[in-house]
């Protein structure tokens, strides 16, 4: 085995020697301002070095310096000696150094208390300054927040007031106005809607109004309008009578949809008679729908000459005119063009008995 050897010793670095500092004589201006040596009175008692006092360092400001000066003044008589409570004079061997050492703990305690109070005051002033700076830097945010709160309060107040007012008795339904009636009387409509009186306007439902007006067959459609504070306006659109159909031994006046508007033993004048197959109802008949569409599209001048209509199918509509004339119309398409052809043929071929406009590009007469 190889015996371990000690590490090689490195030579210590040699520091360069500093050149000696030459003493320079003080300038004459400095020597001129130095205070003169204090003259020592040989008769004065010797002053020990430990009893020499120095000025206190002002650490906390003018108030703390004044308090410390007052304490020094109060301690001065006790350092020069005082009468003994027994009446004997102070011991000749007593010295100011002993008195200073006796009151040192008290002075240290007072100094620590004053320091603590000064720190508390400084901390309080700092907190006040920080609060003022925080309020100054957040003034804009606080103003915006205040405006937002005020705006939200106004919106809530307006909405709340509107809701309370809308559902209060002040906004309840008291008047029903009916317009657009001819065959239907306004009094009958108002009587049917009398159950809605006293209901707040926001609670008037269209379903209730529709249910109340379902019994009026002459009403095709209606619209409602609420007029605050207490009025409901109902605008009626009545069904328009278009033709007459024969049901058994009675005649029924119907509109284009086949809804029966009136019935009687005598035929209603001024309306064409539409023939139906046995057992058909006008509201479900395909032929009646085609014939009614043609009659409704005719101009008033031509419609008043139509006395009857029939249709075996949707594309086989025939019209009967006054004077025994017949119009072969065909399907309900191209109504405008067929109407123009029929009007031209009625003027140009007044003596014909049959007018065929089923092919509007090539109408014929017979």
C-alpha cells in the first residue's frame, strides 16, 4: 500500500508594503479657527473624567429635547448634594458620580418610554398619511362606484314603481271599446268580455279573449290593444258573405272558408248559389273551395252578374251568368288573365252563350 502524503504547502502571498503616510501640517486657516486652550484655575477642585456630561443627541425632535432638558434640570440639585433627613450634612466623601449611577436606571426607563411613545406617534402619522394617499388615488373609483350604485338604485326604483303601478287597482280594466263591427253588435262583444273587467291590464290574457269570442261566427279575426290606464280596445274583422249553398230545404249564407253566417228558408239575394255534391259540406268540399276562390277573385262588376257556380273538381269550375250565359273557367290558376279575357269577351261577343277561358291564351266563345 502507498502511504498517503500530506498536501503540498503553498507559499503564502506576500502583501506589498504600504508607503509611510507623511504628516502634513494643518493649514493656517484651520489653526486660526481652533479655540484657545482653556485656562485651568489651580484653586478649582479637580473634576473627575467620569463625571463629565455631554449634550444629549436629539433623536425625536424638539418636544423630546425639551423634556430631556427639564429632567436634567430637576436632577441637578440632587447631584450637588442635599440635606440629610436626620439633619446632618452630607458626607464629605460623597461624589456626583455616585448620584448619577443611582438615577441611571430611572433615566433609562423614562428614555425607553419616550422612545416608544415617539414611535407610536410616528406610526400614527404614517397611517394617517397612507389613508389620505389611498383616498386620493381611489377617488375616481369611488366616484364611479357611487354613480353605478345611484344608477342601479334609480333603475330598480323605476322598475319597481312600474310593476307596482301596473298591478295596482289604478291600472285595472274598466272600459272595453269595440270597433269594426257591422253585422255583430258592439254591445254583444262587450257583454262577452265583461268577465275581464277589474283585471289589471298586464294580466288580461289573449286566450281568455279568444275563448269569449269563439261563439261569434261572423268574426273572422280580431286584434286587441291595451290603453293605459284602464281601457281595452278590440278591433273586429267580420267575415264577408260570398255565396249561398243549399242544405236540405234551407239556404245557408257562407263566406269563402265555408263558414255558415246565416240560414233561412228563402235564398239570400245578391249572392251566387254554389252547387255541392250530395252529403258535402262547404267547409270540407274541394269543389266549393275552388269555386269560392274564383268568385272572390272576380271584379265587383263581374261578380254581381254571377248567379251560380259549380265545380266537379278543383280544375273544372263553371260559372253561370245572368241571362243564361255560361263561363267555362277551368282551374283557379291565372285568375287575373282569365278575368281580363272574360271582360273582353263580354264586350266583344255579347251575343254568345258560352265563354271558354280555361286556356287564357286562346279563349273561345260558342
